[in-house]
């Protein structure tokens, strides 16, 4: 069955003669065989969104359905790769086409030249469960668990050894089904699991303000809205570097090429603090920059999510970063407009909310089909137009996600990074995670968190008053609140991504720092109440020491904090004695 | 290209800039056509194909065009431009044809103006700075080779003067070859005349290629102008190894043309009537800045745009800001106080500054000095706002010092006038502004930087 193009308009085309095609089926479009997907069928007319530039296409050119939905290839060699939105390997494309992206290139996602040695963990005669682990594939320094596809199970008839490529069969089941190292899975269908687990384990980001005040659970979902220039991308990238994830899938969805170039340049140089190897070895990048075809941008988040689920199914903890979901929603809108669908709010299609909600539901900490427990935690950036949080993508995301990490332009202007607005952000998961923090980071965590939030809230109120009457008119006790809150902001909430020590902060260190900040405030408040002038407390030079705690390594924090604590106690006692 | 020329006599209809044809064999999306009618020749581009019907966007004025008498020839070619190094020193129209009375430059290559997306794995991250001689940019929001850094202006502010100053003064250090591609979109006579005059006076025309789409030229040509300019820039940068600075002004005229054309095509309008794909469209322009691994040149873009009604959240600055790597924001308040260039450094930002500054590029103390000045200035502005309410007399000593530094920062560092100021002079001025503060108040300066400074200065 081959159809003919009867309409060409931007990234969507219509072909006739395709009565037998299915929705979401992949179609080769035109003589150059561009990749496309059927998104609407009416009688024998198929509307196809094309994942490549359509300029130069002519009416009457062929459209050939493949019988397969849009799928990705999952197997050894994914880690460290850079793909476009429909999983074409960008490195291999550059080798073939040069510096600029051409069209119609058909390259497999996984390298067909590379050979892997399978160390099987199953034998002939074993009963293989769908999605179970077959063994480990090794090639050079890389080792990669091999999973049976979720649909395939049964008694094993034969296991073959030797060095094989990803598409050669290694296991034959009774009944003739052959399994290779890699299998394909349709991107728009969530991979099956056994059951979901409760969200009571945190996904540690290494960012104090997030982990302590607005934690997200492992398998949870967080959204990061922020106008341009608020440090959204910096935050996402430092999460990619420092978060406690076994695998990071980073989807650059409609964002800047230079940013991605920077990521690609940096990742191989960075060491993974968890494994000691290069960070790239636990990362998969899906990149569809803003100037690449818009339909592939729409597909990119599903491509990334399916890859993330695949690693989850191996029992890994996976972080899926989407930068940015707004660009994805805009791609959806652009395609919807080309289809002349009835627009909803701000021109977005009415199904925006349900699509977004369904996508975020693919996150979760789960019991996998084969290998135990794994998780996919999704962090979705949102780029609200004009910083206006009432717009549809932000509002739909707010309903779909459990944690809001709101970024503030004002803080970013002051070079306060991460520019997280503690007055607006929230975590619906904090309560369920409290037990974990009390257990693992230290007792009193929850109480300290509340005390700190209260201090920051007091500061907000006092600043409003001070703007009316001037800080000079405030009482010493009130000015102390302003001073302590400033220290908390500069020394605790603010975290330098450039300082190798401060860039990532474990919860125990964060707790120790927070405790010191609040202790200093408490002691100083008592001293002020006892009549010690605030000025002499400030002149004791304790704050400068507190501010530098961030660059104290986590191992040294206990002794460093102990010394500073003694110093604080002594200095305040001396002042009180005077 | 087809060997058989395809020609159609008589079009079906015309609506604004769109011409409709029927029964054209093998028309291609994006193909360029020639339309001859009444002794005049116009150019057009195929933008949609439906059944037997072809929609052509005419690139010139359609007034007086009679569809029945039009003779349309399909060229088999997508929009392309002949490019050469000889375009430097020339003044061309919005489609790259000479308007300076000289013969067309001999083309070294013919390239499609839409360009192709650069494979991100071949991108080299931006590095090294371009010295503009403007303290608020070089010192505080450094422009880096391969970056795209727009200027956000408001009606009535001297954005044109700043654009011309950039073209005339910008340079790269280290003796590498440098060129400027300047594209004006929808420029009125008074503006482009002033630009050309400034370039001639500064003697920089030889290293500059000027693409001029005038206010009276059809809006559709405006959509091609930045693409022609960038195609030329790509040839100079990646074909000849030059560092190319592309100044595009005014992107607001470009976006208005985009809206006009989209609505003429009866597309569903998005925010404020601008088409839903404006983000993608702007990205295909702005993303053509960059460097390529293993090739010597670079393209750096400074698009200038006017924020309608001074509104930073208007779709044009908003979408631009999401694609570009920062922004330079001009302030009406500074302009009223006679400060030129009126750059408000607080909302301004160069996201890539870190890649262009520091030891070996500018100076080791550049980043900390810039951060510290930002912090002092931001706090000084807070104090100024407070002083307006409570009166300067009620300020404490610290606050008065902050207020003073904010004033001096604006008058001395930002308000430098038309003169060129080197990055070293900018940083020295920065240290001078910080001098009244005790070291412990300068929390953004690492101890090592303070120490180095103390040793250096008596």
C-alpha cells in the first residue's frame, strides 16, 4: 500500500490511498523517504506529521506506511548517546552528513558495528518472565543488563553465546520467538509494570533549598516554571550533574543549540561522584533544538520517557529532565493549528491538559516486571510567556505535578542562584517524606525546616514595614530578624554551582548548616533581649564564617560546625557579660 | 533543477500578498517562482500545495497585479542567495541585490537562504569575547563569540545609535579577522541614512555587509532579509573563517511582517495576533549563531527589537528572550536622566558571560568584580526606592553609601557616551566604585581576588 501526497502545508502533509493505515503508524514520506507519523485518518486520507523539513516536497510524491507505530530501540549502547527527537543518533548523522542536518537519513539508533559479549543469567529450560533480565552484555568497559521485551515470555529453548551485535538473536523461546540484546517499544505506550510504590523516599537533588524545603519523592514529578533569565536551565543542568540518580535522561525540547553544545562539552569532562566514571556514562541526551523540525519536538518527550522507563525496568533510579514542556506544548499547538482543530485557551488544543497529565503519570517508583524496584522522577521545566503563571501550560502542569519549584526573576537579577522563590514554591510530598529525613538526615529536621521558613516569612513582613518607615526605625530584635534571614538566604538558600564543594550538598550537611544558622539567630535574639546592642553582635564577625560553610566539604562539616558553634557560644557569652 | 521550464499563464486569484495557481505540474513546497505581468517581474515562493491548487506568496508589492494576465514561471529552486566575500563593503537590498550603484558581487556559492539546522554534536560552545567598547556590555554582560544577545529597546530610545556604535566599535582581540553583517528591516529613511553615514564616517564599511529592507519595501521581503544576511554571514564565518557579528534591526518590524503575512494566509492567530509558530520561526533565525567544531570562524548575533508599549512580556521580546542567550535592556528612566547608553544592567543578562571572561580572555578578576558591582547596584537601587518614601535623611550610613554607589555606577560606568572604553578601563573603574566599601562588605569578592588586588595596588 502506497499513497500519494495531495496536500503539503508546513510540517503536516496529507496523502490519499491510505485507507488501511493505522493511527500513529510510521510512514515514509516522499522520494527522500522522510520520517512521518499518521495523526488523523478520514476515509483514505491520512494526515501525516513529518519529522523532517518538508521544503522541496511535491504533490504526487509517495507516502508508504510501515505497519509500525513510532518506536524507539532499547538496548546496550544507549548510555552516552545523543539522539534527536525521534531517536536518530546525532553523532552518526554528523559523520555521514557533515556539520548541518540533512534529510532522509536512515540510521539505526544503536551502533550496528559494535559487538557485545552476553553473559547469560538464564539457561535453556528456564521459564523466562516478560521483562526479565537475560544477563549482562559487555563491550570494553561497558556493561549493560539485557531485558526481555515486556511482551515476550516462556520456556527458553536455546541461549547462544559469543560476541553479537544488538540485533542478533541470543535467546530462542519454545515456540520460536527470538530475543536480541535490543528490542523496540512504541514511544506513546507506557511500558508495563507490576505495581506502583508509595512516594516516601526522596529524590535527592543536592540543592539545599530543594531537598530541605521543597523535596520531591523518588518517582515523583516536579515542575520548574520560570521566565527567561531566571536560571531554569542552570538548575536543570545542576540536577543532571548532582542529583542522586543512576541514569539521567535529559530531553532538550525546543531549546538552544549552544546550551546543548555546552552540556555535550562538559559532560565527558565531569566525573560522576557516584561511580567515579565520566558523567556521560550515565546520561542519555535527547536533543531537538528550537530550529529542528517541530513534529520531532512533539515526539521528543515520549522518546525520552520511553528510554527512562527502560532503565527503570532494570531496577535503576532514573531522572527524566524535560527542558522545556512549554516548547513541547507549543509544538502541539502548532500542529493542531495546521490541522485546523478548534483551538482552546490561548490557541492550545483542548487536549493539552489530558496529554500533559497522562505524560506525568508515566513517572513513578515501581516494582518492575523483572528486576525489582526502579523509578522515573520527572522534572519538567515550564517557560511561561511573559513570566505569567496563569497561562495554560503552567496551570495544567500545576494540576499534574506534586512539587512546584518556582523561580524568581528578582532573585536571578541579584545573582541569587538557585533563584527559587520560597514564598511561592510548594511540595505536596514534603509531609510523606518527613519520616525519611528525620531518620536519615537527623532528628529535628522537620522542626528546623519550619523555623527557617517562619524566619523567612517574618523577613518578608518586616521588609514591607521597613519600606515604609526605614530600617533605622526598626527595633534591634526586628533588625536581627532581617540580618539572620539575609544570612540564611546568602549562606544557605544560595548555592554556588561553580564551587566544586558547594555545588552539591547532602542532607546531613544541609541539616548541620541550617541548625547553625538558627542557633546563631536564637542566641543572638536572646542576647538582644538581654540588652546587647545588635551592632556589637554584628561586629563579632560570626556571619562571615557562617557564609562560608557552603564550601566546607561534607566530611568536615561536623567538626567545622562544632568549632563554629563553640565560637558562637563564646562570642555571645562574652557580649552578654559586657 | 528541472530541465523543462514549467510556465503557467493566468492565475486563479489573488488576495493580499497571495497568488493562487491551478494545474502546475510538480510544484514543490518552498519553490521560487517568477511572475511576469504588465512588463514587471516579481518573485514569489510556494507556501502551500493543496490538490491542484498552489498558493504563492509574492515577494514584492502586489498592487496592480492582475492574476489573469500573470505569467508564472517555476524555477525549480528554493529561495537561494549568491554569496561571496565581495559582499563586505557593499550596500544591498533586503534580498541581497546591490543598491549602491555598483555591479552585483560575483557569487562564490549559491546557498538556500533558509539554511539547515546545525547538528548539535558539531557545535562548539561559544568562547572568547567580542569587545564592544561599552562598559555595561563588556564589563557586566559580556558578549561572547557564537552568542545571540538581543537589545530590548522602547520607542524613542537611542537603540539605533547603540546599534551603529556596535557596528563601528566592535572588535576581536588577538588579531583574528572580523566582519560585520548589518541587516535593517523596515527602516525609515532617517534611520538607514544615519546608519550608512555613521559607518562611512567611522571607516568601517569595508568590513561590513549591509542588507537594507526599507520601510517602503513589501513586508514579505522583510521575512527574507535576515535570512539573506545570515546566509551571507555563514559563508563568511564558516567558508572564510571570519568572526562575524550580525546586527539585526528592528526585529519588531520583522515580527509584524510575519503577523501580517500569516493573517493574510488566514492562519489561526496566536497571542496578540502573532502566529503560533513565531517561536519556531524566530528560532530558525537566532539559532544560526554559533561556532562549529574544527572551523575557525564564528557567528555572533545582536538582534535589536523595540518592545511595543515598553512591555517586556509582549510576545516579541518574550519569545526572543526564550531563544537568545540573555538580553541587554534599555531603560527609559536612564534615558530621561541623560545617560547614554541607557542600559539597565539589572534586567540585562549575558547567559554565556562565563565562557568569555576570566584569566586569558579578559582578566581574572572580571567575574567577581561584575558580580560584586551587580550586588551593590541592586541594593543601591532598593535603597533609592526606600529613600523616595522615607527621605534621604532617614538613611543609615551603609545605606547612604549604597545610594551613592548606585548613582555613580549609572553616571560613570554606564553613562560613558559614544567613546570606546577598553575592558581594562572598565574593570579599573569598577574597582574605583567599590573603593568606599570595607572588604567585609564585598562578599562576592573571593579572598584571593582581594588579596591579589591589595598586592597590586599600593
